[in-house]
């Protein structure tokens, strides 16, 4: 008798497994088509840096604490500013934490891949520009209803 | 285990030999190209399709992290220490800051302790989900590969709200943590953990109760209680063999003494038990997260800690997702340690690989081997 009960139980369990899977055919996916669709990142996200040229004194503490040695202090006229090589940066943002003048800030810009290596060197001038506002028509967030859901657009 | 097999060149199928008893055996090289082995090689000797000898061949992803730590100051070491297991980054980071704080004599504020525990538990879930997805794909169950990786996104997103980074947080620093809870975090955490518990029931239905899995996992790769203790296993591998050992209970640190949770053990010691220990731990972690956001005390999150490491010796250990992770640290007064010994859970569990594989069929190798949750990068350091 026992083998028959075992087989019946196995058949039931397999059917439950298939039904559970089939139910999810109608769920939204987590995957996004990246450049067109993006995940929403909030303020405080550790993306690329924003340098406030007026506050920076060129003290070099950011370059000292950087674990990846990706900051070089470069001269600009009478003053000195940090220059970043993003090919090495691990976005730990210890430089932001340790800056005594609060001259560095995190931004939400994370898609900073480039085609050539030299484009990854960010001069102080380039770092001081705030991130360009992206077209936020297709911004998604992680939702517990099952998958990614579109963030409603704010009325301007 | 008998004598280790002779070294074989780096190709797939190797020499056939005749042993003293007259049986012909075949030596296979599994890996290191991640063909179901991780970034390591297993030299397997089979007689027919029964595994008669196994020698793990690690070291392909060794980075010399212990040496790197000696050359950097204690803050700069944090991103490096996370690298061996980025899916479990904050637990490794916790062992490091614990050993530093022991030498410095710095006490962490209670809110800081709670925040550390919160991220540790989220990391435990993320790490177990990653393990589960790989387990699914090793067994040819593509749905079990997709779902955990998708649901991992819930916690990655939560951790991103808390720390600002998705995977490698560098969130724990000597003296406390770097950021406070953002507004609205508690409700979001409760919503997500409750949803995730529902999902765990679905995992049970599609995978853990599924005869396609149970018939391949039950009774396969048995590691007895005595053998697990003798080999010095830790973490889910040890608890899957019925040993009630968990540093969170045995040597409570951070906020664990004030939290209510169970240590899950399974007596059988087979692949199924080890898999179920991972599932139980994810459920417990969900409970812990909800408790933390409910009873987190107010106050400072970080106390000032010097960037120098005074003269002294410390041993800091935590229960990471794969078992005990510990640092033996010697300070000599500068900002760099004189020596830092770094031991991770996978490194300890390596001894269990031959023990669970010997005597099984070659086709059972993925089930038995990956149930140990061995992460080659973490073991090689
Ligand atoms: S960014 Fe801050 S730390 Fe870096 S040089 Fe300027 S003031 Fe100093
Ligand atoms: S984020 Fe970290 S790695 Fe990048 S420049 Fe700052 S300190 Fe260096």
C-alpha cells in the first residue's frame, strides 16, 4: 500500500509545484530594460560625487582616506582641487564622510560608464556640475505586489 | 579519506588507473571554470559512477587580503574585507570592527548595535537567497534560479535605503555605523518581510516539497553529527547535522541578546537538512528584522573612535551567513595592524567537502556539494 500512497503524494506535490509556477506567469517581472527604464534611486544613494568648488580648500584628506587611491589633487590657478579616476572608485564614499569642509556630496547618478578610459577621469570642473536631470517617464521601484512597479509621475 | 589522488593536468578527463584491488578508476577534474564547482577545482576519482576519492583544489581566487590589510589603515581596509563575500558583506565587516573595538576599548551605542544587527540579518537573507538560486540552477530548476534572485531585490533595495549602496555597504565602522534609519524605513521593512514570508511558502511548494528535489536530496551527502564536529564545520552545515551551535546565541553580540529568535537545527545531516536550515534561518531573520524596527532605541549611532590601533591583541568573531567569521588582530600602536588573521565560514567548511561526497554517485555531486554553501572566494580570501 505504502508505495501507492507515496506515488499519489508525489503526483499531488508535483501538480502543486506546477500550479504555483503557472500562477506567476501573470506577475510583473523585476527585470527592466535598462537605458529606457530605470529603477528609482533616492537621495542618499552613493552614486558619483558632486564637488563644491567654493568650499574645497584642497587639503587632500579625501585623497588620503581613499582606499583605492583614485583621487589626485590637481592645481587650478592659485587653488588645488581633487580629480577622480572612476575606473578605480568603489563608491565607498569615505572621501565624502571625511571631508572637513563638506565640499563633497553623494549624487543619485550611477550610470557613468564610458567608452574610453580617459573619459573616466573626472576633472574638478566636471565633478562640480550637478547631475543632469534624466527623463523620468519610465522610473520603477521595487514593489511587494510582485515585481517592479512604475513610480507615478509628479504633476509639475 | 584515503591518500589524495595524484595531481592531474588541467584537462577534463584524465588517466584511467587500476587500483590494487583490480578495479579501474577514472580521475575527473571538475572546474575550475565554474562548471558547477564555483571558482575552484574538485579532483574526483570515480569507480563506475561512485565517487571513491575527492580532493578539493582551492586557491584560484586568492587575493592575499591578509597582507593587504597589513599595509592599509583600519578604515581603508573595510572595503577590502567585504570583497571575499560581497553577498554577505556586512557580516564580514562586523567581525573586523568587533576586533578593532576590542583593542581600542570603544563601546558602541545601543542604537548603533541595533542598526548593525539589522543590516547583518538582511545580509543573511540575501546571502541565503543567492545560495538558493545557485542550488536551483545546479539541480536544473530554472524557476528556483529566477525567483530568489528576484526576491533578493526586495532586500537589496531596503539596504540601499539604509546605507546608500546596494551590495558593498562599508556601513559598519569602528565606534558605530555611518548612517541613521531613513524616514519610512520601518513600515517598508515590515511590508517586505511579510511579503517575503509568503514567498517562502511558495518556495516550499515549488521546490522544497517537490519530489523532483526531495528525491535527489534526502539521504544524499550525509554528514553525521560526530563527523561534523570532528571536521570543525560551522554555520548551516553544522546545524544541518543536528548540532545546536550559533554564535548569536552562544556568545551574544550586538543587539542579539535582546532579540527573540530560534536557532534552527535538523538532525539528519543530509543535503535536505542543510537546505532546510537555510530556509528556517531566512524565516527567523524576517522575524528579527521586524523586532528590530519595532524596538530600536533612540540615541546616538556612533561614538568617536580613533583611527589608530593601540598595542594589543584581539579576537573578534561573528556568525556570518556561512558560519563563524573571525579576525585575530595584533595592533602595535600605528594606524595599521601588525597582523590580521582572517578566517571565514567557507574556509572551515572546506573539510566537509570530501566527507559529503565520498560514496555518492557522480550525478548526486551538485546536490551534496552545493548544500554545504561553500563560497570559494570567501575561502580563498
Ligand atoms: S574635497 Fe574636501 S577633503 Fe578633498 S581636498 Fe577639498 S576640502 Fe579637502
Ligand atoms: S568613494 Fe571611496 S573609492 Fe571612490 S573616491 Fe571616494 S574614497 Fe575613493
